[in-house]
C-alpha cells in the first residue's frame, strides 16, 4: 500500500479516455468493508473511468480504484491487504 498517497490524500494519473491521454486527479476516500476501512482512489471529476484504465491506475499507484464497473484492486491484492488498523 502506498502510505504516502494515503497521507497526502490526492494523486494524479495518466488515463487514456476516448483515445486521448489525459492527466486526471484522484482523491483518497475511506470505504467500509468486512475487513475494516480501506483507502480507495476516486476520480475528482465526474469521469467514466474504463475498467482497463482503472486496473492500470490501481497497479501503478498500488491502491484500490473506484470506477463505474466497481472496485478494482491491484494485481494479487485484496481488501484485507489495505485494511486500516
């Protein structure tokens, strides 16, 4: 888990939407799960984030990402790996 981003509360990532490479800001919010609260990246602006791009951002920033399709975790990680104690 990227603790620096969680403390900072913000992040930026390059996303390809409709064929254009764009720089989008994300904010860190806490969501309740069965394992406790976890930090999740959510696009700051109302953007329909494609699932493939959400997976890329999650792997790049090492935090879960909320997109239109649901919650996406980095490869090989689950909600219990991000639980805040």
